[in-house]
């Protein structure tokens, strides 16, 4: 996204709204057809203008989708139906349509389909009412995203770096949920990336942080599938989640045991059956902490996203409270997720210090950087009250 994007302003406003509601807002998320169906890698269906994830202290994971159209051309009714369909496909909880003009018939249909519609007048009032214009800095003004986009798309087209960037931006979401975390923890094995990625090269640091963000989001979704009872036997429950359920796990164990027996008979060397990831103990420890600290998980993921944008834009620090919780806790968990990504993929340990290096020593926000914390976030149900008179 750049200033040449005609929906540039609406997308940034959507990002600030999603942040104020407590989400981790992602821009221009590609929606790909799975490779097994298309026969091609990266066949794009469409993209989501603003797609946000939120992990509540209760353990629930929520998604928000904001579609942005600054033009008055085209039928708003068709756009409402399109947003509803994309929302169903992405399993989104809260749907919004930002469009310059929204006629009455489209508003009526949107109300039936639970799509919140806001036109230019509504958006101006909302921005003033929620103070969204006070959210400043490279994360909110688009400069961080613009630099990030340039870095991730600046690799040669045929390089393994470009392939990795495309996978982290879109391909990872085409995988079944149970395969995402294991895949993200074994990327270093592809094309010997563990030996090629250098911590002193900015695009490489951005790639690692982008991978960490994908890992953090999927760890949050994984944690949402677990509950407090699972803590009693978390090791086994985590294995089940990573292998597609209890039956799939048992089937895989039997299959590996059979292979081991055949190998032992032919070579005379017996080996124990191991279905775990090489870094499973560390993953287990982190998931346990995330379940015990659900109230900090959301802010930790937001810290990772902030770090990604601040590193891409060349900043060395970001404001202390912009993530919504004291960085001594959320920043530490964010750093631990980065450390897990780095160690599991066999990357240079210097990558693991990136987030901690960004944490500020000062306790006050600068005058030019203001953040809305998760304690101040509004519930999605509050927003329609501001625009219902217009309907």
C-alpha cells in the first residue's frame, strides 16, 4: 500500500479503528487458493484490506474485516454482499464496510447481514469521537507499512527470500491450522535459509520478524483451541493439536513404529519412535505460559507487529505503552516468541535480541507518539450507536 492507492486513507483509518478495538491489524492480506486445488503456488483470489486478530483474556480469538472503497462508483449493495461472503470465508466475527457513499438500500441489507457500514460523514465523526487522529507514528501513518512492503517485495523474484516472504504474507494461511505452527518452526531447513539469513541485513531482520508475527498469530489461535482443563495434561493435548487430533496422533505413532520395526529388521539398529518437533519442549513451555498469561498474549502479539514496522522504517525504539501493557511483561513474551522462532529454525541467535532492543527505557510517551491501550479499547457493539441515526 502506498499513497498512490486510492483507498490509502480509508485503510489507514481502518487500521487505527481496529487497533483501538484491541486488534492486531494487518493490511492488504492476500487470500490465496490452496496450491493442491489450483496446481499453482500463490494463486490469489482477492485480498482483505484490513484483517485484524484479537486474543481476549477469556481465551477467545476474534477477527475483524474492514473493506475500504473511497470511490462512489459501483453498487454498494454488491459490495455489502461481497464483504459478507469474504467474511464467511475467513470466519470473521466483525465486518465493516467503509465507502464514500452508502445509499439506504445498502444500509438496510448491511443491517440484515451484520455488516457495519460507514460513509465519509460517518468516518469523519468516528475519527473525532474516538480520537483516532491522535494515533501517530510509522505504525499508523502508513510509512512503516510502505517500507515493510518495499523490503519484502524487494528480493529477486526467483530467490528463496522472495519465496519465503510470499509464504509468510499469504501462503501460511492456506495451510490447515494444525500444520501452520510446525511449518513455521521448520522454515530454516528450506534452501539452507538458516545459514543464509544474516542478522546485520535489514531485509533479513524484517523476514524473521514477519515469520515471528505469523508464528505469534498462530500460537494465539492454537491457545484459543485449548482451555484451562487442558493444562492438566498439556503435553498430550498440544501433541494432539499439532497432529490433527488424538486419532491422527495415534495413527501416526503406529505408522512410525511400523517403519521403525522394518528398519530395525533390515539394519539391526532399533530406534525409538518420536513424533515431536525437535524444539517441542520449548514450544510446550511457551504455550503453557501463554495459557497462564492470556491477559498479556494480545499485547505481546501487538508488540511483535509494532517491532516489525518500526524496524522496517529504521526506528530504534517505540513508545513504552503503545502495546497496551507494560513492556516488561508483554515485550518479554513477544521476545520469547521471537526466540522460539529463531532457535527452532536454527537462525543466528543475534536475531533474538531485536525486540528487546526496541523496548524504551523511558516511562513517558513522546508528544508525537500516542497509543490507545487495550484497556481503553471500545467494544465493537459501541460503534453502531454513533451512526445509527444515519440509517
